[in-house]
């Protein structure tokens, strides 16, 4: 008998128990593999986004102030679309650190108050 009820007890054969355990192990492995695959895909997507962002910072055109622009190039437009960026894309971390200045920082230099990242105009002023 594979299974049955006798005097209020459920009887299950050792073979059926072995098959059930094997199926549970298989489902657990499949679930673990699916979780690992999803994590791997997320990690790959994050890395791809980081690479695309780096390429755009390197090859996109400087826009007005600290912004990046596609300049109408379709490859750059595709990269902007993948990152869901508007054109031009603001990059406030690239602003001159001189209070009130909205130009892009182009010069990094040590100063008595610490390392500065300023636009070329403020660097020239500091050199005087």
C-alpha cells in the first residue's frame, strides 16, 4: 500500500516519503537558483548602469552650467534614455565650489583651507 488510513493513522510508504523529500529538495534548489539568478541580474543591471553613466560622463557634451547634453547624437540619446535622464542632464556635483558660482568645476587644487574644485575663473583668481 502506498498510502492509507488504518485505525486513525495515515500510513505512507517509505518510497513515497523518499519521492516527496526529493521533490521538496528539487523545489528548494529551484527556488534558491531563481533567487540567485534574480540577484545576479540585478547586480548585472546595476553594473551596466554604472558603466553607461561613466561613458556618458566621458563622452556627452558639456551643456550650460554643470550639465551633460547629447548634442543630438543618437548613441548618447540612447544612453540618456536608458538612465531616464533629461537632456541636458544636471550634474550638481560638478559645480564650482565657490559660493554662488554655477559653472562647472574644471580645476582641482590644494588650498590652505583644503582641496578645492573650482571653475577656471576662480582658479585663476586664487593663483593671483
